[in-house]
């Protein structure tokens, strides 16, 4: 299962597309649409997938053999790479007029796609179909909406969690659930370091999503202000977190990895001396298998709490988007596929075969999910952590900002740069992007 791929810089076409199409999205439900009409010929749909290629392909195969055959709809799945590669390809396809009918991409991209008129408002389709979204209420749903209107269906959901080497913990008399708070983290890591002589924690700052969770939980800090016009990355809370990690790094208790050090990160998961890592629950089954090959019992715990028990985790993962392309009946057919893909059994299948959380409440009641949670209790931990879920920033430029912040903050740790001055400079760069 591919959890991530190489992050790449945005195409210049992304900027051009935003400039040309910004403001085109309709934030109120448009006029009603007609329901799908089954014809004598097969309606062919193109579906671009991302992140977990095999699971998405299996779901498409199931649709084509069942509901698709019934409705005379055939879906062609094409894997496009990780979320950021998908974003570039979608923006390029919008310019070229070659958009797929349906596609998957990361949750924080909804507003950018809607502002550029790439995706359709789903409200008219749901009104025609009398579709009920109440079963979607697992975690914060803000990244599905633009204004009051729904522009995406949830596909797979993840939260950052703390993976714990329970084998090492048992050997050294440490809590097998890991440190419950950041105040306990240093002593926990020190005990592990004294026992092994190697860094007991690796921080892979590939995806700023994990840093969002640490900022929320350690210092109750949001990356940007409420209306997303100004950065908070140089705020007192952010400085405290970056300083805290730098202190642990200087003592050898955390090994900061560069944004391209994926292989070193994977190796750390299977290293018997690694006590803790922060990462997505979406990699749970993969990580557990890698650890087991080295004789490690890998547990899942919540991100540690900050002062006064504060904890916050951004809800990540993928959404399914209906592209503004094709005939009215092809759009209606694409909506039929989206409904099926998001339904109870399919959401359970996607979750049980990855590590991502199911996107429907009713999925938790399926035999498959009950069996999965019994065998992999980390699913329950991640589900419980949704109590502290937060929406990711919605600005269409956020992934450019994420890349910038991840690189600059890594430079602080790896090159021992002055923290406040460096974050002040970074905040100005982020503000320029937010307001250009």
C-alpha cells in the first residue's frame, strides 16, 4: 500500500489556472439536475485515483461487476500518484479540457478546486436523489464544504497518531501506551535512549499535517488565522513547539529527518530501538506488518496532550470530487458511482484494507469493521481521537504553504538557525502567499 509518494513543487499552471478561474465557483446550490437515465449503451466514466492504488482499483472492479452492470455504467480507474501529483494533474487537465469524471484528492483541496470551477456543487444532485449525508458525521466535516454547500464526499479519513514500540516499552518498564502528555515525553524518550544508545524517536517532517497536530496539541496554535489571511507560524505557541523539539533533538532524543528521507523513516519503524513515531493512522496496517517482521509489537496511541489536557488533530485523508466535465447524464452517472463508493460496505472495505478510518458511522457496525477493530485495536484509538478533530486550512494555496513551512522549519532544526527570526521571516513569506 502506498501511503505517500514524493512531494513535488506545484506547476506554474496551478497559478495560471487560479488566476483565470478564481471566483467562478457557485457557493449556493444551482438549479436542480436530472436523475441518471440508463441507456442501451454503456456510460463510460474516467476515475482518477490516488494514495492507495490497489484498494481503489478493487472497489472499482466491485462496482463494475455489481451496481455498474445493473446501471450500464462502467468506470475506468487510472492511478495518478500521491495527492500532490494528483493536484497538479487535475489543474493541468482543467486547462487542457481533459478532466476525468470523478477523482480523489486530499481533503484540504476542496476550496481551491471549487474556486477554480473544477468540481461541481453536489447539492443539486443530492436534492434530486434525496441523498442523506447524516451518516458521514465522523470527525470534522468542514473540508467537504464551501459555504453551506457540499462539494465533496469523504473517501478515506485519517488522523495523526503516536505509534508506540510496545516491545521496547515492556523491556524497559515504560508505559506501553506511550507518554500521555508532552510533559512526560522527554523522560520517556530519555529512558529509551539510555537503554539503546540511539535516537528513540524519528520525526519525518514530510507532511506538515503532523506538525498541525503538534501545534494544536502542544500549544493550542492554528497555522493560520480564522479567515486565513495571516500566518500564526511565528506566534508564541509555534516558537514554543519548535524550541521544544529542537531541545529534544540537541539531546539526541529526537532524530529529525529531511523531507526526502523516506527510506530512513521506513527503516526507523522496523528498528527495535525506535520507541515512538508520529504519523498517519492510514499507515497502520503497513507499519504494524513492517514492525512485526522485526519482532516489534507496534501499538497506537493518541497524540500527547498539551497543557490543561489540550489536544487537537487535523482530519486528513481523501475526498471524492465530481468534476465539471461531460454531459448532464455522465455527471449523473458519476454521482451514482460516488454514492456507491461512499456507502457503508465500501467505506468499511476501504478502512479494513488500509488503516484509514471509515467515513460512515454505519460502517462501524459491519462485521468486517468489528473484526478489524478486534484484531487491530489502534483503529479504536484513532476513532476516539476524532473527538479532538479539527478542520484543515481551506485556502487554495495551502499546499504551497505546507511545502514552504516544512522546508523552512526543517532548516531551523538541521542547521541550528535562530528560531524567532527564522519564523518571523517564514510568516512574512506565508502572508505573501495568502494575500497575493
